[in-house]
């Protein structure tokens, strides 16, 4: 008799599928329990497979954000602020984030805030918090490659860029800034072109 194989990170209880995934040891301090368990509220194998894949992907993105926020910048004491950054009077990308959240965040849920903050934190971790006119298209391309090197799936990279572009665009239009959005027009490959790797393989 053939045994039905459950989707990854799932088990069944009373016919209902549950998502179950262990919290990585290096992030255990952020959780009250060592394992995340959540009812998928479905008895359908196909629905459970889709829901499990989505939950796992969102968790991996979130865990990557937590790791990046805690990562030390190598030789930070040797960094020199470029002259153009010192002379620029435009808001930084973190200022843009604050404006975006304060205006568009009204009546929004916690996920709206956490996603926006996490995606901007990727840019800051890779390129630093600069005035908006101090990023170039080459910088944006470098951040795309940096995310890819961290083994973030292409779908997730597209999602990061979508949020960052929206934040920068909003700030430029809201404040009437005379600068371009460096994150627009950057080539983003399809998920078909790259296999997704689990976050546990990332080494910061």
C-alpha cells in the first residue's frame, strides 16, 4: 500500500494539515518556543502544499532580515563618508522609510511595517544609509547581486526591490525632490532561472 507523502514542513491531525518548522538555533532568542506550529486550516493536499511553501518562504525572508540586522559591518571603523553624501541635503533612504510609514502606514497592519523595514534594512546592510541622490543604478545592481549571493530566491529579490522602489518613489514625489530613483529599471531575473536555497545555508 502506497503511503501518502505530506508536503514539506507539514503533518496531519484529525485530517487537517499543520505547518511545523524548527526555529534556527541562532535565532532562538527571538522566539518563546523552539518550533513554529500553525494550522493551515485545510484537508486538501494541494492547498497544504501551496500554503506550506508560502509560509516557509516568508519565514526564510524574515529570518534573513533578522540575521542582517545583527551582522557587523567588516572594518566599519575604516569607512569614509563620500564627499557627495556630506554635501547632499536630500533625505536618506531611512528618512524615506520613516515618511512612507508615517503617511501610508495609517490603518495598515504590522506586516506592512515589518516588510518595509526589513527590505530597507537589506539596502542599508549592503550599501549603507545614504541620501537618495547618492545611490546609482550600479549600486542598485550591486545590492541585487548581494541579495542573490545571500541565496535569497529571485521571487524574494523582486519583492524586495518592489518595496524599496515604492518607498523611494513616494518620498521623491511627496517632497518634490529633484533626483532619480536609482532602483528603477534594474534587471531582475525570473524565479525559473535560479533554484531557491534554504536560509540555513547563508553565512554572513
